[in-house]
């Protein structure tokens, strides 16, 4: 899992360098394993909201077809809490699950605006998490 996060982070950084140079946004990427202590509260609140919505609205088609799997998703959030971008970094192999993850983020948004500490050096927070759609129709992120 750690190597997946590292590889996804490097890939995302390379993809975003060109965009950053042209628009001067202060982007920071965080994951479950790599973040500052000041990010912890925001990430925990975000995770709980995502998991609550994901478990409440677990994809019916996945239940019926018995589909389970993991995917790596990057969600870019603007300082005002709106979603800037959602990108699948590594597919689960099931379009239903990939689409469900995107739908879960969209229905949970907007998120809380950044607090003053986070705003000091961040315009866009990129959250990279491993999404797990598991047996028993449970969804979680790591």
C-alpha cells in the first residue's frame, strides 16, 4: 500500500507540474500515510464523511453482482471546500466501483473550507486514498 501511495504521488506530481507553473496554485498532496499533523483533523473529517456516504449508498449493482475491489483515487479540493478534480490513479478493474467512488465524492461535497492554518500554504489539497469495496458491502478508505 505504501509503495502504491508513493508511485501515485510521483505520477500525480509529474502530471501537475505543468498546470502549477501556469496558474501559480499552491497544491499539496496528502495521503493516509503522508501528511502533516495540522492536516490530520481535516483528513479525518473528510474520511468519515466519505465512508459514511459510501456505506449508506453502497452501489446496488456491485451488491447484486458480488463485485469487490480496491482503487486508488485522488480528490483535489479547493480552499473553499469545493471539488476541483477527481482522478482514478489505479482502477479497481470494475467500472461500477470506479464510478461509485467518484459519485460518492460528488454527493459528499462540498467539504469544509480550509481553516486558517491550512490556507496559509495551500490553495488546493490533493487527497490520495486507497478505496476498498469489501465483502459484506462495506466501503472504507486508507
